[in-house]
């Protein structure tokens, strides 16, 4: 599951848990983006902070892990590169790439989108506020599933911190503490 995870929240974690169970996956690999090029113009928190929050959030689940492939690769982050890099580590493995309804709707704008569907099976999941559909995607390349609705976004978490509102129970406890320790998101101009 790829994401900017700025910060990781319980919406991400519920999605990963649900897809792991439905598809009986051995492992869900969280891949924090390096430079999310479609978020150019937005201030993105340092990759190491986003990576560490993702590690903290996933540490207690034996089926969850975190990969550095995207943050260790220079240049803009393209999923086609993510999947190729992961393949060198996971040789004899079927890949499922998890995306929320918003991200799935953008997939045809991704770099070398036509190659993506040969590299992984895509799982599109419901997200409050977005319509889940696989229009115009190659037949058989995507499975759509409904997951418990979590009306949480990283944007809302960042805004709440900037406004002095709590993010307890929206993000894991350790992530609340990490945000506070590192003074993340306090600048409301971002
Ligand atoms: N609440 C949610 N329910 C379902 N899917 C989600 C949810 N939040 C994020 N996702 C999915 O998780 C992936 C990573 O999302 P991302 O890290 O951009 O979080 P975000 O909350 O959308 O962030 P931002 O608000 O900064 O855009 C995307 O595929 C996105 O669609
Ligand atoms: O490959 C691309 O061109 C591309 C463009 C936008 C987003 N993605 C991927 O989609 C995932 C979710 O991204 P985001 O920006 O919603 O956090 C993450 O793994 C990104 O690397 C990929």
C-alpha cells in the first residue's frame, strides 16, 4: 500500500487490515512516497519523519511491514518504479496494490499507467466522500471492495494539529506522541 502518510492514520490501517484479511495476504507492505509529484506545490513532511510514523503505526501487526524503496530512490515517486524495486526483493510473489477510491480515480494519470496492471493486481477500496469505480481500467486488473468507513484524512489531521485540536484516536497513540515530539504540523501556513 503506497501513500504519502503525512501522517499515517487509522483510515490507512483499517484499509490494510481489511484487504489483508479478504485476500488472505501474507504481508501488507506500507511504502511511504519519496517525492509525491502530484502533490507538488504542497509542503510535504520530511521522508524520514513520515517513514518513522509509518513504522510506529504498523509495528504491532505481524503482517504489516514498511519499505524504504520510494524514499531511498531519487526523483519523483512513480508506482511503476515502486513495483519494479519491490519485485527484486519479493521474487516469487503475487502483488496487490491497494488504493483508496480517490487515488484509483487518478490512476490513468500516473507515469506509464499502461504498464502498471501487468505488475500488480489493483485493489480499490471505498473511502467516505469519493465514488469507487474502475471505469476505463483494463478488465480483470482491479477488484473493488467495501471497507469500514473511516472519514479521516491526513489533511484533516494536519489541520487539527495546526489549530491545536487533538488527533488522538484518529492516528495511533505513538504517532500522536511522535508528532508532538517533533513539533510536526504546528505551522498553520502549510
Ligand atoms: N480514510 C480512508 N479510507 C480509505 N482509503 C484511504 C483513506 N485515507 C487514505 N486512503 C488511501 O490511502 C492511500 C494513501 O493516502 P494518503 O497518504 O495520500 O492519505 P490522505 O489521507 O489521502 O492524505 P492527504 O489528505 O494528505 O491527501 C491512498 O490510496 C488513499 O486513497
Ligand atoms: O506513479 C505515479 O505517477 C503516481 C502518481 C500519484 C500517486 N502515486 C502513488 O499513489 C499512492 C498514493 O499516493 P498519495 O499521493 O495519494 O499519497 C502512492 O503510492 C503514490 O506513489 C503514483
